[in-house]
C-alpha cells in the first residue's frame, strides 16, 4: 500500500474499528500525522519562542510580551491542535485495526494509559501481520 492509498483508506474508514490494517497502512498514516500536525506544532513553538520578549522592571517584576511573530506562532499552534483533534478518531481506528491484524483486541490501546504500555503497543505495531484470524482475512489478501 502506498502513502497516498493509506491516507485515502484511513479517511474513507474514518471511524471503522473493525477489520484489519497492514503495517504500511498504519505507519504511513502515522507519518501523515507527524507531517500534518507535528511539524507545524514544532514550527509554531519555535515562532512563539522567538517572538516572545521578556523585561524586568525596577520592582523585579517580569513582563512577557508577544510580538507579531509570537502571535503567528500561537495561531500555528492552535491550528496544529485542531488538526490533531480532527485526526484523533482515525488514529485510534487505524491503531485498533492494526492490533486486530496481530490477532489481539483493540482494547489493548488502553495500555497507553499505564507506564510502559506505549512501548508494548509499539512492539505490537511493529510485528508482522498474522494469517487469517477472528478479525478477518489479512489486509493483503482481503
């Protein structure tokens, strides 16, 4: 599955939690999320930091002001947050389908709430697809 096919398929199945997702589908959609929401968040943070000035007055009070660049950084951060929010459901759906591909329940996503649980999920997402299982045929054969 190519990058554009994976993105199109994930948006087509925006909130589909049943079925299976191949490794390429999952990781291409993950890369898409980093490019669309992560990179702008980093750029916005840098712009906000560069566009912020601090001054200390005679009483020892610190005053922080945002310049035009800092305000633009805040706008970029807010937009990045809104994009991340819009991508939340398809992210959870493709992660759930990826776990199904390994023959495990999508409820294992709750492991992200416990210490080191994200590491366990990462390992599951890296593993190869399982043959036909209770969640259907493999994504390459379906």
